[in-house]
C-alpha cells in the first residue's frame, strides 16, 4: 500500500466499475477513482483549484506557527488556525505524535469528501494513505520493504457507503518518519487523519517482534480505529475489522 517513487500499487486499487485519474499539486500527489459516469476533466480542474486553495491556507498558517510543521510531539493549533490545522492537531494529539503526521491523510480526506458531491463512490490515495467511500470491499496491497510479506499480502476492508481511512507508516519504505523499525503499520479508522497519525505512532513503537502486540493494542485502544496490522520482518500482528488476503 505504500511506495516512494514507485506508484505501481495504484493500479491495483481501482474497482472495475470506477475510473481512475491523477492530480498533483506540489507535494500532494493524488491518485483518485470515481464513478464511471463522472466527467473527470471538468471535475479534476475544480478539485485542483480546491486543493491549491487548501494548501495555500495551510502554508500561510505554518509561517505563523513553524513548530506545527517540525515537532514530533502533540502541538495545539493557534486560536486563529484554519480548520485543516485544527483537524490535524486533534488527530495527532490523540495518537501522541506531531501534527504533520496527519497531513497526507488530511489531503486524501479533503479531496475525497469534496468528490462525494459528484460521485457516489470515491477512493483517494496520497502517498500510501487512503480515504475511501465505496459500496464494495476495498482490497489494498501491503508493501513492507524487505519483509517476506511485502507485495504478497493484502488487507481487505469493507464499510459500505461510509467514509473511512486506511493509512500506512513504515521505517523501511517511503518518506514516512518513524522512530521504530516496523516494515509497515497499516491502520484503518473512521477518518484518514486519525488513521494516518495512529499509523505513525504504532510504527514508532516497534523495535522488536515483542512490540508488535503492544502496537496493535495501542492502536485499537484509540476510539475511531477499527483495524490494525503491523509487520516486522517475517512477523506480523493483526486485529480488528480488516481481513488478510493473498495479493
């Protein structure tokens, strides 16, 4: 589910009844899928303007509160912060990490909720973090560095018609920062910001295989988190509302 320069995993996300497209605004590199009848060219232009606007608002705020961008610990948003910064601060505070741990999930969810005005189903992937609202189950491949599970294992999640997040953090794959050694921490929850922040926190807990269960219990102990998978080498732990499948 996670990649750096490679984006091969994106081809596996799109159900047959949906159409994919891509949108990039600076570092925000989105892969999206919507209903087949949606005029993608027109919608993509409007969505691009929306994402530019939201990024600009956040970037202006970060100039006023630079610690918000750099701290690895929970950090409250200033009283005049934009709504997106407040949402990131709330999610990261619950996970015990810095606000930027929720930024990729935040933009995936912003784009997905915006698209739901036009499409009955959406999938938005942003650097391995996914917001989705689908009628059918979503199967997502897990990419976990040198682990033997990498590229061979998928998680399947199903919440018909409900918006959900499924996000990944890794110490060995991609640009995610992690204090731990986990090859992958995959978290699903009621929103993508919270799943993103909790994935960072859970991955940072794992240094040995004895930490796998502790990371899973931590994640599932946070209200709104529905499933967790953590991988270290040839060991994994999984619990909650996600099913493992061969990729």
